């Protein structure tokens, strides 16, 4: 198959397959979980929102110590354990019928998910050489979107059936998918122990004392506020502030998912080092500013065909900025992490995802749905400022780390354009 679809045979392909399998289950879970918790478990919308907010807050805090666990005991073993823990926590959802058990199961789920993300990144760092990591992550992102699309289709069947049994089957599929993910991790080779036994490794997570890296992670977290846009804010904006029909939301979601599947690898191919990564993140911030401005324009009275065109333009700019920001951030997160500490550093960097899931809906709905056009423009300026600030923050982090990370075991560079080595 073409290199833009799958990475070269070996560990990189194994990682991509594991990503595809667990995201297929996640797709079914995301589509059905809200209705399952409300209609089967019997929770109110406020209880679901509060429980998930608490859970993702716990998960964000747990990412660093679980990443540190991967540094100490090996990322492969830790990733297997956390994938199985995620399967167990999803299985627990099948049995909960009240609020407190739901919160406990949700906390276990979010903690395992955040730890698994850090361990997976650490495993990738141990199996793939430095020049190839961003390209492999682009393949993983494409696999993620493909799996989510397939899983969402299966979840859609459960929604159509609409019975408690159908919802239970969708969640059970997610649990089985994480077991499959763990089995695929077990087939990967164990990274060489050199990275995990670096002399500078201490007993405590040193990333918590690395202020420059914390600033880089904070700026990335601000840019990750884009995550609730396509799933929550844009649908509410289209329904409440524009004359576009409801199916427009589905069309924009298909555009976003399809673009990432088709073009994320190509977008990442321009990222080779820290300077190119900084430029890519900066351009991503500018594109997201342009996207926010375009979405703001959809509040104006215009013919329907003009409204469609502006929405497509805004969504296209948004996903283009998303892909560029992601590609640059991946390179930055790995390059600035010392050898032997990838797990804890990726745990801190990845904390932006649960924080965005936790605070993003509240912040963005208040900003955009309450303020309207000024809110869109303010959000765009925030994206641009974070992108522009990444350059000085990365340079500060480089100055604070005079020696480059030690060599890592040679892995497989993902295939791609020969000029980039990806």
C-alpha cells in the first residue's frame, strides 16, 4: 500500500495497527456513551458532565507519574498494563447504575487513557529513531481517524437500534479493542534498556522542575483548545447562529476526519528538526486565527451558497492548522525530552489533551456562544499568540538543556518523500 497510508513494516507498523484497533473501539464508545449513561445508567446531563470533568482532571494529574513508571519499568510493559486497565475500566461502565460508581469508573478510565498515551509515546521513542518519530506519529494520527470513523459507523448502528443491549455491545466492543491493543503491544520488541538507565534519571519525575518545558507544554495546551471546536462548539454555533441546515455539521466532521487521514503524513513530512517544527506550529496558529475569523463571518446575513462556501473555507483552514500544529508539536515534545525520561515528559506534554477535554467545552461555549463574533476573534488571537510564543519558549528550553539527548536504538523510519527521510 502507498506509504502515505501505512508506515514501513516493523515496529512502526505495529504501533499504527494498535492505534487503529483501539481507536475503532473508541469511535463506538464516543458515539454511544452519552446516551448510554443517560438512558441506561440513568444519570442527568449535569451528573455526566461533572463526572467526566472530575475524571479528566484526575487523568491529567496522573499522566506524569504513569509516564515516570514507563521510564523506570519499560514502556512496552507499562503500555500493555495500561491498555488492559482501560479495558477493565470500560467493562466497569457496563455494571454502573448510579453516580458514584460512574465517577470512580470514569476516573479509572481517564487515568488509564492518559497513562497509556504517555507510555505509547515513550514506546515509540524507544523503537523509532529521532528522525522518524514525527512521521510515525503522523501515520498514527491517520490510523486514529480511520479507526474513529469505522467505530463511529458501528456506534451509529447501535444508536439506530436504540436498545440497552445495543449500547452495551458498543461499550463492550471498546473493551475488547483495548485488549487487542494490549496483545499488539506484546508483539512489539522491548526497547533497549539504555534509554531507561540514563545516569541522570532520578527517583522523582524531574519534568515537574523543568520550567521551560512546562511553558512549552502550556502553549501546546492552549492550542489544543481547538479540540472541542469541531465536536461541540461549531455544531452549536451552526444550529444557533447560522441558517445552515443540520446536516452541515456532519459534512464538516467528515471533512475534518478525511483530511487528517489523507494529508497528515504529508503535512508532517516538512518537519525535520526544532526550527522547522517551530515554524510549523507558528503557521498553524495563523491558520487557526484565519479559521476563527471565517467562522465569525458566518453570523452575517448571506445567501445560503455563500454561507456553505464560508463554512467549508473555515473548516478547511481549521483542519489545516490542526495538522500543522500537531506535526510541529510532536517533534518539539520529543526533541526537548532528555533520554531516559520520555515517559514523564510525554505525560506532562500530553496532559494538554485531558485539560482541553475538561475545560475546553466550558471555556469555548462561554467565549463563542455568549460573545459571538468578538469571541471567535479573541479565540483566534489566542491561537496565534500561542503559536508565536512557541519559538521563544523552545529556545529557552534548548538553552536550559546544553547537552542533546543521548542516542536511541535505531528503529524504522516511516516511508515517505525521500528528501525528508520519512
